[in-house]
C-alpha cells in the first residue's frame, strides 16, 4: 500500500488519572488481553500498510516491550518495519511537548519514506477501519486532507476532551474545535488524517514557524480556509480513552457480545503480543456471569459484569462486580469490590468492601496492597 502509517500519541489535554502515571495510554491493558495500541496498528497491518512509525512521548518502557519488533502484528518481514520514535522534548506534560515537535524532531525519518501518502491514527482511540478503502476514497475525491469522524448523540456528557468537526453539506470541513459539552449531537474527530506525505511535511514546518505550541489538529484547522479538507463518517464501535471514566466505560461496553461484534471481526483480526500461559481454572465455588476473563487466572469467587486480566487470583468468597481488573491482581477471601479499576499486581486482601459509582469509578494503584 502506498501509505506510511503513523501512530500518534495523545495530546497535552488528555490525562488518565492513576493509569497514565505508569505508562502511555497506548500501553493500557484493554479488555483483558489487548493493549489500546493494538487497534490502530492492526488496522494498518490489515489495510496493507507495512511501514509504521509509532511516536512515544513519555514512560516508554511498557509500550516498547509490548511492541517489540512488531512481528506479532503480521507486518511483512521483508519490506515492512515497525519503527518506534521518541519525542525530543524534556518535559513530560509541558506545552511544547506536542506531536508537531515530535514529528519535527524525526522529520528525516518521514522524508526518507518512499510512500507518497501518510495515514495518521491516534494511540488512544479504539475502533476498526479499513485505511486502504479510506485512502482510495481520498485519492478519488481529490481532497487535500481527509479526516475521519464519528457522529454521536451523547457529546454533552462524553468525548469532552476530543475535537469535533464542523462540516458543510458536502462533508467539507469548515473547522475543528474542542467539544465543550454544549450540544449532544456532534461529529467527533477521530484524530485520523490521510494526506500526501509532502503536504504533511509542509504542515509540520508551517506549524513550527507559526507557534511552538501548535499541534497537528491546530495547523489543519488553520489550513481549512485554503485547502480542501473533507470528512468521512465512521461506522461501528468507537471509543476514545481520555480519562479514567472513558477507559472504564470502553471496557464495560465490550462485555456486551453484540457490541463487541461491531469491533471484532474474524476477517479483520486484532493482533496482540501472545502470552503462553495455562487456561483459567474455575473452582467449584466459582460463580461467573457476563464477564470477560483472560487466561492464567484462578477463580474461586464470584464475578459479575467484569473484565479480568491475565493471571489474576479471585479467592473464595470474593465478589467482583462491574470492575476492570488488570493482570496479576489478587482479590482476597471475602473481599467485595464494585465499580473499580484495579491496576496491575495490586492485592486487595485486608479491605473487605470497596465500592464506587459507575459515573465515578474508583482506582486502585499498581502493586498496592490494601
């Protein structure tokens, strides 16, 4: 395919309390066995994009470990390459640590690519899309830039850290603006761009000259006046992980089998790093309803409407409800948790009851003992 794939990191306006202190959003465990970044890379691999750049801004260790050489993403081993690139900015969350600064620092890597087009997707959104079909559509339309969006009717309460597209009747993009929650029907911009590589390089240089704080979304918004920028509507499942609540809700949504089938398709696999471990063992006292349970667990207690990561231990008499439990967690005997996000390798053994509301899920820190 004639496009270079770029997986972009999340912007300064996004921060997932607790979880993001240890790793970037792309490295978050998702639905038990995946990581969030598996979705954009699988979309690219399935679309025939075999040269992919992944930009990492902060705390890269867990993401780099997960990505490895990229072999598990079915990228063509002779021609293809998964290239991990770093932002040169010194600060973690400073105003200058933008995607434009990262692209600018690695401009020679982009210029060396032989592909005439770029497809840019975010590392913090979960969706399925055929980028090859989108690229063909982009070329046929003769647009300068094509942006992917998802129409929602809950923008007053959700997607508050995302940008929205203002479109004219011909699906031309008039402007991008942040969703401030003042209307329920909005076109949520999926941070996904298709354009010629040369135009992308021009925009990077222009943004750098205009402002050190400019992001790619800012410069594209400015370019809407002079360039032909089009929107394409996305169908199917879509989640944007921009805070703890949206991470929790995305996991909870996909417990529903019907909803999960709008994201997972046998013809369009989601690749991830496989983990050789034994199947989960369910003991006589186990009672499991409507949950997603990964391999390598020992289940003696009760699970209801929860996502359980690999290698978790749920002891006898324990009750786990409406919770997202990351790998390696132990829930002790007779402990009840409800509406919690439990980070990796935490042990809840002394506290007997930890309960929150679905609108404000609780968070238990990584490797904590409670």
